[in-house]
């Protein structure tokens, strides 16, 4: 029976050993590399221009760049933004300038281009604009935020999707068929579904986990990669969540939209994704305070009270118990009637303040603490509401130029309907409630 001692274990990782060398071997991203699609057309016709590949880890960005390096008639250079700087960029630009004299193009591939600062990105501008180099940037972060506008405007952006379960399964099948090490072994069982789940959609992680599991089980033939084996190798699932990256903004957006859409189940799911990824629970609590006012408002005033209380409780309790408090608040907010009337009201008022003349405060609304102020009319003819029936008197509290303006339009939802009915009765014929 073979053992680990007499089986030569490859030193190069599986993901690198089976990296596709042609587009025909590449799996996934059909919207970019299928027949007639933009990226494949550029490669096949050798008509490359500068572009950015934006997508999650393990979705094929580096592989596409390497295929381009093999397929196109260009000199190819790769640098990593983490370990390289302006010096390395200038060296490639010098080579590119020399290549122009021989009618040869130069491709510069920068992995993790979002890690370049503004000065480093500025160093690329003139060479990209003049065509001295064809720049290919790979990033997991939104180029809108991480790549300077001047550089971004000179490059196309191709968006890569997370690989599907079908894609990942095909990649694993390809590895089993093409890799010399794996194909030499008797592998009787693979829990594909669990392996793909553990990968978090990242092909590189999937292949790394699989190879580690195979090596772990080399003494046992036939090899069986069961759920227990995979759990033993991995210990915990990779959480695809970067607190400072694109996925942070995507998930908090999904969470807020789920609350707004009155779906407590979706809200709890996205909250769980954030908490499992290490998000600060106070960040989630703060967002719920804003939501309670912006999206619920007067339709359920207790929402703001609960959200504020939840923030205070989370701050005092901390994780892991804070998750319970956050869940209670989130489900209450999701289940509350919704109204953005207050939010829309202040936005309308601010719009008038910013776009129209700043009209003076009417005299009857001004205080008159001195004799002179009284003599010139401050506070004159002001009607004190408490002196009238129902503590109300029809009065104009806006500048005369805006006396017909209305900013607050209460909804029919929850407790806000009572507010609407009261205001409608008080201001009948004067305002559109």
C-alpha cells in the first residue's frame, strides 16, 4: 500500500498546476469570453486596449491575463501592487518605449491595482493614454472608488461574476482529469457539494482545500474525501466579507433594502453574513438607528426608540450576546409600517433653502426682548396657539414668499395616519393632507 513517504507530492499548488492555458480550457465568465463577447473578440483579433478586470477572488482574473500573455503578440510583464511601486512601473515603461521602435506592444498586468496609491496610478497615465503600454488591472474592489478617475476613463471595465456551483464542479473535474498527481491516485468519493460550499465561490480556495484533503488521506486507499475529512482539513468556512472592501458595501446595502422591504428573514441572513465576517456590531446598530428614522419615521415612532436602545445595549453587552439584541431590533424594524415622509420633507425643505433666496423671518415670528424691537414691529400680531380652541389658530409660519409651500406629506401607514388626520382637520383647505 502506498504511503505519503513513497508518493511524490507536488510542490506547485494544484490551482497553479491546472491553470488554463487557452480560452477553450477556461471555465466561467461566458458573458466576457464566449464566442462574440468583447473580451474574447479582443484576444482573438489581437486588438487589445487597456482594461480592468473587476471580480471576486478566484473568479479567473489572473488566468485571463496569463492567457492573453500567451495568445497575443506582445511582451508581457506582471507586477503586484502590494510589493511594487513607481520604480517598477517606470522600468516597464522604459522597455515599452524601446519596444515601440521595433513595432512591438507591451502589456503590463497589475494584480490588486486597487492597492496602488494616487501617485502610483498617476505614473501610469501618460503611457496608457499614448498607447505605449496596454494596461490590464485586476481588482476585487470597485474601480469607481479605488482607481483614480483619470486612469479609469482610459480603461474599459470588465466585471467578473462569482463562479457558479456548475463552474466550480467543472473546474474540479478538469483537475481530476488533467493533473498528473491526482489522476495517478484512486479517489473513490468526493463530497462535491460540501467542498464547493467551503470554497465560498473561490476556485483557488476550492482546489487548495481539495488537494490538502487528498494529501491528508494519502495513506487510505481508495481515497474518500467526505464531509468529515473536509471539515477536519478546513476547520471553518471562508467568509467572503471584507470590512473595508466592496462586499462590505454590498451586504449592508442588501441588509437595509431587506428591512425596507419588510423581509425579516432576508434581514437576518445579511446580518448573519456581516457578523460571521467580523463586522463591528455597533456599525450595524448605527445603520438601524438611521433606518428607523429614514424609512419608518412617524408611522412607528417606537422604532427609533428601540434602535437607539439596541445601540446602547450592544455597546454594553458586546458579542456574542449582542447578536440577539441586533436580531430583535432588525426583525422589529422589518415588521414595522414604513414611511419616509419625514426624510422626504427635510430633503424638500433643504432644496428650497439651497436653491431659493433666503427670505427674512416674518416680523410676527420674531421675539422682541427690547423696547426698540417692539417699536419696529417684532412679535406684533403673533397669535399664541394656546389661547385658542384646540390650542390652534390658522397662521402663516413661513416667509410670505413661501406661504404655500408644503414639505411634509404624512403617509397612511401606522401611527402616522393619526398625525395626518389631525393635521388635515386643523389645516383644512390650507394644506394638502
